[in-house]
C-alpha cells in the first residue's frame, strides 16, 4: 500500500481533514506512473550487448545545453504533460498547471496530492547523456532527448528521491522499490540504445547483473 506524507504543520482541524482525505485516498484506486512500457528483458539484454563501452567525459557540460520543458501543445509544457499522464484525476488550470490530483512515485512507493512534491525525472540523466556521447549532438537533438515523451525517459517521482539520484547511473543508484528495478534498467538500456549512447564498465556490469533476473 502506498505511503503518504505531509510536509506542512497542520492545525488540529486541518489534521482531521487530512486524515479523512488520506482515508479516501487509501480506498481509492492507486495511481500509477504511465511511463511508456520499456522493451522486454530479453530485448534489453540484446541491446546492452551492442552498446559501446567507454569511459565517461563531462568536459563542457552545462544543463542549459539541453533545452527542456518545452511547449508541447497549447500552454502545456513537457513537465505538465507528464504530470497529467502519470497522475490520477489530475485537474489543470487555464495555464495547464496541475491544481489537484494524485501521483504514485514508483521509485519509492509514495503517493502525493500536490504537484509541487514531484519532479519529472530524466531516467537517463542529462549529465549522464552528456558523459556518454551527447556532448557531440546538436542542440536540437539534445532538446529532443530532454523532452522525449515517446521513449521511457520521463517519469513523475518524489522530488527528494529524484534529487538524491542526481546524475547517477545504475552502478551507484537504483530505485529503493526492488519491484521497479527491472522496469528501470530495461528503460535505461532502451533509451541509451535508441540514442546511441555508451556505457562505462561499472554501469554495464550493474545493468548486466540486474537484467539477468528480468
């Protein structure tokens, strides 16, 4: 069952209201992130075998070299599209900002009811992509990577968890929910394969080990 968190001090009345709301959410259908389904474990293993193994190089990296949260349609940018996609009963205002809804973070199993408690994770981080070959891309290709809604690359997760992950690869960071790790590594390999990115030796070893049980 998902965990619920409160980040603000509540008055007694507000606390009672929060308890009622929490009870309602526990009885409601669980929200689940709608990450595009990654390739199968077998396909991911075959993809991984073809990836170039190389040392990483961060020379010249700047996050601004990956234009992100671009407008997708109307007033909606990429972040807002993912929040809508990954949530349940998401309501948006005229500017496309999420005003209510429920979001389940598959990395840690937490459920949130405020969009401000969520980050949109680049499953393969921007810095990791740069280290693995994106430094030679055009700005247009880096923009496509940073806003990719087709591959399993963007997902709404607990903000603190995303910040703890930072730019780490699977050799040093994996979701705390073991049930999600197979999905995570399959997605990681698919994104790297599609974009022609390399893996470093420790990263390949970790991916190989995790995929063995997928």
